[in-house]
C-alpha cells in the first residue's frame, strides 16, 4: 500500500478542491486535513509524518462531502467569530466575518457603559449575543431564536463558551413576544434579509443553510418591519436598535426605522466598504429631521 505523508494528503486535497472550482483550495485543504488528521494544520507541523489508513479514509470522506457543496464550516463542525470558536452545523446559519461589524459598532456605541441589557433577535448560533456578553459590560443578554435546530446550537455555544446569555425560543414576527421581554439598552439582530429574486441565485454552499435564516420575504425586508414594529417599545430611553443588512438595503431599512420614530439613524460600512449595518436611537420623534437622517447620517 502506498504511504502518504501529511504533506501528501494536503496536496491531494488541494488539487481535488481546485479542480472542482473551489476557491482558496489550499486553505480549505488544510482545514479539512486538520479535521481528519486530528490536529491544527494552520501552523507548523511535521509534513513528513505518515498518515494512517483511518486518517486517509477520513480525509476521503470529508472531501466527498465538500465536493457536494456542503459548507466547510458544517463539515468541520465549528467556526471562528470575533476570536471565539462556535459550534455550527446543519440547521444553523454559519457565522460570517461581515457580521463582526455589529460587534465593532456596539462596542463603539456603548464604550464606558455598564450594566447593559441586550436582546439578540434571530440569534442562531449565538455568535452575536454571546460575543456582546463577553465584549460589553452586560447585566443581562437574552438570545431569541425561533427554530429548534438553531436553538440547540445556541444552547451548546452558551455552555461551550461559559456565557451568561439566556436562550429563549420565540418567533420575532409574533408581536406578543415583546410583552415577555424586559426593556433593553441594545436590541440587535442579523435577521433573514435575502429577497425572493436573490434566493433563486444563491451559491451552492449557502443553499445548505436553513432557508428560514436567509429568506426575508419578497423584498427581503419583512423581518426589519416586524422587529421595528414589535420591539421598538422594548428600547429604553436612548436605547439603540442595530441591524445587519444586505448590500443595497440601507435606504429602505433606514426609512422603516425613521417612520417608526427612531432617530439619529445611520449606517456603518464593513471591511469591504459595503454598508453592513443600520442603527438608530429611541429619541423623541417630535424634533426628528427626516431629510437629515436619510441623506446626511450615512457611513458613520
């Protein structure tokens, strides 16, 4: 039988991934190899060491899954977000680097504040709520999720990361849910926001993720309308509502927030220069200047 070194395994995985049109093939090969071989292949290791039969079979199995289009994150079973590792898999949205913009914005808005109450709506894996609980001075963080598979990952990540977050099963489109919650300094959400047109053109990997975590209605804005309508009353005076948005959705989401009475509504760009989040404060609407908010408060 042919003997394969660790370097041989990674080279073979990389070649097959690249042939399948997968970008970053070498990097993905190292991630798959690390999962199959049982150690971190991102850094230095002895590439001359021999892989045993079980390890090689494991590599072949993981490669076959990836070639079907299954997300790398599901195959590995975990993914990093803001310096922490979250458990993920079928039934929960994969944490994305773009979403870290919400954390950066929250830290800027609440720098020096203590005893915060935070509500994370459409919490999924808990990557937002748990990270905010670790990065801000929070008295209470409540993570609300509607689907049982995602709730399972949420609870596991709370335990895994020794978080004080509380998990609540609930549908954010149900306006009565807000009656069960305390008032919050920050209500944050990365809701489903892909519209009907774009749902038909999703990348193969994204189609493995739960549709209910992606589809935001015909125009992609259903959840923004429901959350603003149902949960604005749960904001404390001067409290902040903060959303992740899809590319090009800033004007529509800003209008929804302004029409509901939120003020000082602004956007924030992600590392790629795309407007990635929109936020507004719970001020008195009587002195609101709509034109200023729509045209002069972008790109905070």
